[in-house]
C-alpha cells in the first residue's frame, strides 16, 4: 500500500512539475565509500540543482522524478526554483533496470580501488551496527556487482552526457576533476571545491553520516594514503574486484 501511494504521488507530481525531465538532471552513479558524499555536496550547493544526496529512488519510469521531488520536499530540501534535480545512486536496485528515459540525464561515474573501498564499506556498517555489509565478503560481493552494473550503465549514456572519475584522481586534485565535470556538461558557473553540508545528506541514508559535516570542501590527499588493505575474502572474489576496477579505470582514462 505504501509503495502504491508513493508511486501515485510521484506520477502526479511528475505530470505537473517542470523539473521532472531527465534532460536537466545530474546523477552521481557510484558505489559506497568512494567520495561521493563530498562530490554530491558540491553539486547540491548550486542554485540550479535541487538535491541533497542519495534519495533511494528506483528509476523505473518518468514517475521516478516525481518521487524524487516528493522525497526532497519531505526532507525539507526541495528547491522549486532550481532548473534540474540531483540524485546519488549507489545500489543496483535503483538503476540496474532503469527505464530508457533515465539515460537522457547527465551522469558522473565514480569508483575507488577495491581493497580500501571494501574495507571502508565493512567498517561503515560495523559503526552503524547493521549487518548488510558487515563482513569483507559481503562488502566485496556488493563492490563486484556494483562495478559490473556501473560499466553496463556507462555504455548507455551519450559521450557528452557522461564523465568518469576515479577516487584517486578526485582526491589527488579535486578542482581538476570538478573542472572536467564543468567542461563536459557546460556548467555555468563552473563547479568550485566548496560546499555546505546539508543535514539531509547526513541522515536517513542520504550520505556519509559521520565525517561529511566536518568539512566544507574535498580535502586533497596523495594517492599513497589510500593504500591496499588486507581483506578476509576468497582470492577469486578479490581477483574479480580487481578486474572490475581495472575495467572502470580503463574507461575513465579513455574518457
């Protein structure tokens, strides 16, 4: 019943809200613990985008954007004067079976090297006291599946409407990565490395609940600070994670 009500409300809003068009949306399509909260905060600090972080919307048709507006309104962050909508998507259940309209949006793809990302996912769920990804194996399974989906989604966006960033590049020179996004999407004014961390991005699964509010920019750091970590996983799963990341890194270098 609840899902039926949400869908009906979303369809109604999508029918009348001028923001509900994928062409003006920007999505971050990534996996957990890859720097996406800070990047989302920068994008959502713009007056021409309405959003806050991860809204957990399933993009299965035009009504999805109506549900996104309703979600933002309920969290007190909807900006009706903004030209477009923003969302961060980190789980296959929200985009793996996306409808054709979804691929008219602009998309920023981000991925982090496997072992630091997997370790960080597991530690996050330890701190949250939740069991979805509280072992290295669970976190690695998620990582491998998510990067496979990310690579498949990449091919469905037009080249001028997609950009790929590695976490390593984003952290090494944040402004250079932001400049790439601005140039690809012709953003005016261009993105700057500063943001206000909205409360909505730190609660209810919207983003990093622990560290995001401590900063007002992406803090640059050298690649060596994201050193490989020992993981308690089957070697074959580790090899799969490395292979999926290598595929993403290759497309980011070609982009």
